[in-house]
């Protein structure tokens, strides 16, 4: 660790002032957190995943705290491509905030229309494909657990969004996340983000029924940090493209561990709810002492 | 959106990175995340504040009145607004806990806290001098003033808190109408209300087990008070368990010009970002899921799709 000047990071051809981003989802479209977080200071923010059509999300209970974690079943509620590209994205850009646009599809047709809309929106230089949401029936994890589907979705994004960096965000709910990463790399992905939430559930003992209508929900927060760290370690050993670590960052030290595992950048999700300034604290630490070097020499 | 995206000036001390490793002890005064100092955020409508506990009174076996010294720069609030408290600087419990503002004066922020689990327990055990990290002021809608007309307030359990804030605020604003509070609780042990008697024209109390006050639920009590003309009013305000508010809307609300209620839901962000706290509403163009934290907490009770709200 040396106190070096620059903590810039490059993904594809896209350069960021620092490698600390907000993860997709918890912070919405960013604007909601403007009073709590100095958004311009962040390397970037991954916007809430958008689908072509607006989505109302899941009915019933959507959140349940667990020991050191949070189960969510939001179900990709979002404003849809029209409002996103027409209002939300220009708002971020006008305010000097660096968006990474998160995209997901419910089916192939919707995916193609979404990519066409993104291509038409012009000002996007980097997207993150959410191939990993556990809270929807179609698309999401259903696509993201199959290496062939990953390569089809990533390949199409690279074709349509020429000149745009494409990040594939992967699910840990598989036997070997390294295989998914490899499929994404071979299809032309510029980087991998790992991990999305881990499938879990809870039961309401008084009502004698599962807490969530869909039974299963996605676990995030400190409880999943070791799983995310191992996934990043494994992926770094499998692919040559940059890996962005996300999952359970709860302190500056957790972020440093992701860099030591070989991550090129990190994202903060759930912690933004309770420690909104954590991303800025991580940046301050990196500015002071530099980005820690990877200690990952294999052993996956 | 431009206006809300102003830069928040923040500076950090080098030792901030050690926040999480501060011995992990529950030490008064060290509970606060040191990265947060409210006075830096003066002048914005919501922010993160370090607030010092100035008082902790027992109101009932399970309930406490927590007084915070109002942090410098803490925004003004209206009835129905809430704050979200990080009860300690480590991550168990994880999320902030939302609390209705029971009162906000020039010098104090008051919360009514019922112990139901670990988060509320830590808050209820706060000692004078402890500091806590408070996000506020939160909420997108507030109770509309009765504008001089007679008002009936129904507060179930700690749903009493925003009712008190409303009564006090409107009194301070010079509102002259009568104000009646019906406060219901499960048992006499959980019953509050004596400490706020002077805030209302009259306070009526009920317990489900009949151990004190009217024997039954607050909604039946209100019905009987209306039936025998003990009280009347044109504006109905409520906050409490979903079952109570639903019964009010379905059984009693036709006797009033309007019924506004402050809802509770499990929350993560409190600012409309995570979409975790939605309530189904019936709107002109169909059903919509709205965020309790940022589209509420106050809703026109006739708009709520009660069949799908627990
Ligand atoms: C806008 C708003 C205003 C509130 N105002 C007050 C208030 O003035 N006084 C007060 O005592 N409580 C209030 N609450 C409820 C309070 O937030 C919860 O009691 C608290 O979060 C429970 O935390 P815990 O760790 O003690 O319990 P947990 O172990 O988290 O939960 C214990 C029980 O409380 C329920 N609960 C948890 N979180 C919430 C929540 N956010 N809303 C409702 N129920 C919840 C759980 O379902 C469970 O049954 C309010 C909640 C909201 C959303
Ligand atoms: C409420 C909530 C909503 C989320 N929504 C999305 C989403 O829309 N798209 C996505 O790719 N990931 C989403 N995630 C997953 C996060 O981006 C992140 O991968 C995961 O929560 C693990 O990181 P964390 O432990 O820091 O939160 C969401 C997570 C939460 C808690
Ligand atoms: S708590 Fe996040 S949207 Fe309401």
C-alpha cells in the first residue's frame, strides 16, 4: 500500500476518478440520497435496474431484517426506460454524477427494445447488465444461472451498444460463479460485478406462513460479505477482465479486503441505509493510503 | 431535481476508518458514527445529525419518552414527519429505526419509544448524554390542518406520537377548534395518554382487556362517543395498527369530512430510494404501489387498498 496520487480506475475505455460506486438498487436513482451522500465525490453510481416497461414490483412485505443482513423482495420496481432515459439519467448527468446504467430484461424481446432505447439515449458510456436478480419470475436469475444465456445477453449488448463498456453482474446462487464469469468474458464483457443477493427466506411464526409472498427473497448486508469475497477471489482467478466487488461492505476494512482479493473497484449497497457516508470514508482512505495491492495469486 | 442535488460539504477525520473496530462496546457517547456531524449540514431540508439525549422518561412499563437536544441546523417538521435513528455505530441491529416526531421545539426533539425488539430497546435504554445518529426530517406528506374545525384524533399504541405533534403544532399555530383524542391500547400497562391531557380538549382512553378506561377497542369507543353526542368533529386523524386504521376507515369515516392516517411499514432507506415500504393505493388511473416513507407517511385513508394492506 503506497500513498500514490491517483486512485483512478478504468473499465473498458471508461475512466472513473475513484473505484468506489453505489450498488444498484438500495440508493434508487441516486437523487433520493443527495442530502445524505456527496454523490459527485463517488466514482460512480450504478442506477436502480431499469426494464423496458415500468415495473410495479412485488406485492406484500418487501423487507425483513435478519442477523447482520437484510432480505428484500422488491422485485425490480422501476420507472421503465422512458422515464429513466428521459428524466432520471439526464438529471444525474446535469449534476456531474457518474452513472453506470443497470439494465435487465424480462424476456429477449424486452431486452432488445431496452438496448435499443439505451443506444438511442446516447450519453451512456457504461452499462451493468443485471443478470442476477432473484426476485423476479422471468429474466434476472433465470437468465443469469445459465452460461449460454449469459453469453447471448452479453454478446447482444456488445453488438448494439458499440463503444459502450458492458459489465455483467452475476448471481452467487450457482455452483461455480467462475463459469458464469468466463462465459461473460468470452462474450465480450468488459468487467464482472459480483455478487448480487443470495437466495434466502424467513417465516412469520405468528401468521404461520413465509414472510414473503414469493417465499424466497434476496439476502444482502454484512452477513454475505465472506461469500462475496470468495466469489471475487474465484472470479479474479478465472478471468482477465476487471472484477467489481459488492456484497456486505460494512466498513472501510471490508472494502480493502475486496481490493486485496483482486477487485478493481467496489460497490456499496445495503450499508448506504445505515452508514450513508461509508463510500466517502472508503474514498478518503484510498486517497490517503492508495489502493491496496492484490494478494490473490491463485489457489481457487 | 436540480435543487435537491446540492453538494453536501463533508470532511472526514483520518480515524474514521476505525469506526467499526472501536472495541465494539456499547459505550455512551461513543455510539455515534463520528463521520456524522449535523451542524455541517445546516440549511438543508434533510440530513444526518448527531443528536444528544437530553432526557429519558418512563411513561409505562414498555414505553419511554426520549428527549433529544435539537441538533444545530435540524430542519423544521410538520405533523406526520418522522426521523430514522441509527441506534448504535455497529451493525446489529442493522437498519435505522423509523420514529414519528412526537414534538419538535426550538430546543428539543421528542420521540415516543415502545420496546418491541433490539432496536427499540437500545433506543429506550439511551442515557442522558448519549449521542445517536438521526436522519431527518423524513416524510413526503403531512397531516392537513383542521383549519379551525373540530378534530378527532385516534392514536393506537405509539400511534399516539404523531397525534400529539399534530395537536401541539396546530395549537401553537392558533387553531381554535376542539380536539378530541381517543387513545387505545391492549392493556392498562400499555396505556399512555395522561401525560398529554393538556394537549387536547379532552382525552378518552380504552383498553382491549378493559383493565382501564373504556372496555374495548378505540374504534368501538369512538363510535359510542359519536352516537351519544359526547364528541363530534369534521376531521378525523389517525395513526396506529393497520387493523385499527382499517376499521376506522370502514366503520366510522363516513361521519367525517375527511380521514387522514399516518402509516407504518418496515423501512430501509426512508427516502423513497429502495422501494421497500410500499402501500397499495387506489388512484384515478388504477392501483399504484406508493412508498410510505416518501409518498406518505400521511395518506387519505379512503385511497388505501385495504384488502391488500396488513
Ligand atoms: C413511519 C414510522 C413511524 C414510527 N413511529 C413509531 C413511534 O413513534 N414509536 C414507536 O415506538 N414505534 C414507531 N414505529 C415502529 C418502530 O419503527 C419499530 O417498532 C422499530 O423499528 C422496531 O425495531 P426493533 O429492533 O425494536 O424490533 P424488530 O425486532 O425489528 O421488530 C419487532 C416487531 O416490530 C415490527 N416492526 C419492525 N420494524 C417496524 C417498522 N418500521 N414499522 C412497524 N413495525 C415494525 C416487526 O414486524 C416486529 O413485529 C414507527 C415506524 C414507522 C415506519
Ligand atoms: C433493496 C435492494 C434492492 C436491490 N435492487 C437491485 C437492482 O435493482 N439491481 C441489481 O443489480 N441489484 C440490486 N440489489 C443488489 C445489490 O446491488 C447488491 O448486489 C447486493 O445487495 C449485495 O451488496 P450489499 O450487501 O452491499 O447490499 C438490491 C439490493 C437491495 C438490498
Ligand atoms: S424505505 Fe426505502 S422506499 Fe421507503
